[in-house]
């Protein structure tokens, strides 16, 4: 298998080339978790893979709690399906706490203080309340707990990792918190080994071909844990060795696209980029370009599985402005495919579907 073929396989496993999945919660479940610190862009990442849906459809799933946004891996924000949040936190939260330990000490956040904060947050939110971070900050202030900036962020993250809080419906452009036990119906718990096996299976199904190092980087779990997870599920995957690294992948995808067959506008932090330790397979065109092209924007343009440029959107009061920059020339057919990709983005963003200008 060549590096270019790895990229082609990933287009299929990542549900970008084609998908039979119908709903956003099912798509999030397929991935296990989807990196989500950029809220609007993460919704587009789902919409890219679900072309029959619009932004309002995905927002509705978030409002109803079918998809939750919380700190889950590494640590950073992720989207996760409601029925997956508890077992995934059980598996990953200890590693995130370990990653946060330095900041906990630096911000003078110790276990007794966290317990006091949890008690206040529980009292403030019980009964189905939905409160913003600023509102909860005021509740902590009442008992003289300093909660500003990073300190507030780590207090809230700790409560999320402990399974106390999760995301609630948005209030305008502001996120809210709810109690997890009130937001998400109970479900059958599984053992830690079962959780490790399940996350491993989902990772390599949705992102293969990939290595144990890729899985460790994405999940935040140790390489030893990841190798243990691979042993649980190895029989379900093919294994190929490339440059002394073992890649796992399922038999559900593979190169099937012609080189000019697809152009995609990926959002910043998309799983196609962030799901791996090594991104060499998708930067072949970039690495072969001389001189090395600039990448002026954060979101990427994918041509036949390869990064071929970058783009960004700027939201204005009554419109969205889209700019892009390519470091490879397009033929006539590819120019049409780029225009098709832009139209697809335009239709997804329903609030400005008739007012998207392109530069």
C-alpha cells in the first residue's frame, strides 16, 4: 500500500468519499468522538459527511442532547453521542486528569476545592436548569471561590470529566451546562476492557489505515493501552506493514476514486487531519511542491485525498464571505468540482445560503 492509497482509504473510512450513515448522532457514534472546539466548524464537518442535512438539523440534535459537546480526550472539546459519554469518560478521564495535573497545581486547584465546586454546581443546576459558564461563575463567587479565565475553565472541565456536567442547549451564541444525570438517560455500563476494545474498534473502523501511535495521539491513551486495545480487536482488521509501521484498516473501503473525482472543504481540526500522529499521507502534494507553498488559512481543501490548499469563512451580519488559496492548478473539471464543494457549503449554512460571496 502506497501513502497515496492510505489517503484514498481514509476518504472512505472517514465517510467523506461516500456514506450510508443518515443522522449526525450516528456519524458521531461511528467516529467515537469528533474534535469540537470550533463549534460551527465541527457542525460543518458532520454536514460535509451528511450532504442531505443542513446546519439546523445538526443543531437540533445538539439542542436535544443526542450529541453532547464536552471535554473528553487529550484534553480538548469533543462531540460525543449521548449513549457513549459515560463509558468513554470512564476510559479516558483519568488520562485527561493526568494531562491537566500541572495546570491544576499551577492554578491552586486541589481535590477539596474541586469537591466544593462540584457541590455548588450540582445545587445550581439540579432540576433541569441550563446555565451559562458566566452564570455558574457567579454561583462560585458567592462562596468566595475565585473562578476567572483558565481557573474557571479547569474547574468546569474537571466537573465534566467526573461525569457531573455536560452541554445543554445553546442560549443564543452561548453554551450552557446541565447535569449529566438529568440530560442523558441511564444506560448499561461496560467494563474498562470492553470500553477500550470498543473505542479501538471505532477508531480503526473510522480512521484506518492507521497505526497504534496514531490511535494513542488521537485518544490520549498510552501506547501500551492502545496496543492492548488492538489485541482485543485485531481479528476484525487487516494489517499491512509500511516503512516498519503496522497499519490497521477494515475491508469496507479502499481506493475507488479517480484522481480528479473529489474536492472537499474540510473545517479546521477535522478528523481527517487531527485523527493521526503522522499526517504524511495527506501532505504528499504539499511536500513535493518547490518552493513550499504558504498555507494562509486554517481550514483545508482536499483534492483526491491530498491537501491542496486552504480556505476560511468570515461571518458578517447578513452574509458569509468565503476565501480560498490553492497551491496546485486545477483543470476545467476540477474547477467545476471546487465550485460544487462551495455550493454544498453554502447550502449547509442555511442562515446565509443566498448571501455567500467567494474570493
